[in-house]
């Protein structure tokens, strides 16, 4: 039943495509899902919109980060207090569809935002999954915008107040890490995790094959982008990071599911590691770019194989 989706990035909404997958057929779920923080049109997952949302102020012109206006934490209206719950309900809509597709005892890695990851956790736990841990991806750099209070006050003509608040800023600390919720699907009550590993070949960690600098893996993941790594999505994650998570929790030829494929990194990582993948992407622009990126990988691999064969002749 999964054959038509295997090793393909399918254009479509995961809510309609997930039910078509075979039950208990997926070895690993790994996805950088929308965070529900109004990063772009595809990330507005609530009904409380405003004409200013995703707009651009003069101060944002030409900026690589914070290119569009989001909502302040305090919101613009009382209805904005419902945004978190709406995001949680959106997560639960598709998490309940993922649940029967996962093998018993299998793992799920779900990337999220620091302010909304608890909504993801609530949705997945309500769908039947168990939270195993929360990992931290340490980013190589962080966009940071913290406005000086003194400058704001000076613009208002409050010179003495500006002196009082010199050195103070508005906003957050530099966001140098992002959370990854690590779930597992429950296995048979009364059995053991070892019994489940023998039956379903999921639920164990490849610690021996994932050591870094001679040390066992920790829940702090320090990975950056490769020098020539193609970047096609502003929320894209490093290929090395995705490969690490796949290698840590799957064996060759097992199936990795990513219903929010975005830039196609999960597909490329799975291919590099001789795993099979199933990917969905609803945005036609990103779908086309991810297909092109995957095709480039396949073409380059074919060229390398051809060159090797010529050298062996």
C-alpha cells in the first residue's frame, strides 16, 4: 500500500495523504513541522489574522532575518490568546493519523519552536504517543533583534527616561537552540522493549555508530550546515543533523516518514544512508525545489558510480 509513495516527495496535504499509508509500516517519523509562529503564509495556523501580519516595516527592509511582521507575544486582540490552542488542535489533527501508521515501539522526532513545542507535546500525548525526551539543536548562529529601550524613549522625546534605561533592551536573548521532541509509540503492555526490538526492529539507539569525537551521544546536538550545502528554505535544517537522527534510530532499508518535507532534507538524508523515505509537501514551490534538489543528488551519485566503473575497467 505504501509502494506508490516510497522514495518520493508527493505534492499534497498530509491530512489527506496520511490515511493512505499502511498501518504499522513506518519505522521512524522525522519532520521539521510548521511551528505556528507566523513565520510565513504556510506557518499561519490560526484564524486570528490581522492586516499587519506578515507585513513589513521600514526597519525590516533588506533584512535576512525577521523579514516579515509577526504577532507580539501580548497579541493585538483578545482572540490572539487562542492561537496556541488552535496550533495544538492542528497538530493533533494529523498526529492522530500518524499514530496507526507507526510500528509499535517506533520513534518520532518533531522539530518545534521554544514557545510552541509544549503544544506539540500535548497534541502527541493526546494522540497516544509517549514523550521520551526533548533534545536541543544548538544552531551555528542566531538571528537576534533586541531593540534598545533608550532609543525608543528618545524617539518619544523622553530624554531623562532614556538615560535611566540605557543598556536595556526589548525582545529576547539570542535564540541559539531549538527543541526537538522525541516521542515513541507504545509497545505491547506486558512485553519488554527488548521483545519489541526483536519483533519490530525499532526502539533501540545506535550509540556505537553515532559517537562524536569518541563520546556517546547526548541530548545536545551541535550541528551546522556544510560549506556547499544548498539552502532553499528559511527554516531548513542541516543535512548532518537529520542524517544523525536517522542513523541513531534506524537500520538500512527501513522507512522514514516526513509529511512536511519542505526543502527535502529528510529525503536526501535517508537516501544517503540507504533508508527508504515517504515525503509529503503541500507547497508547490517548495515541492518543486525539493524534487530538483533530490534529483541533483541522484544525478551526482550516478556520475560518481559511472566514474568509478570506468576507473575499474
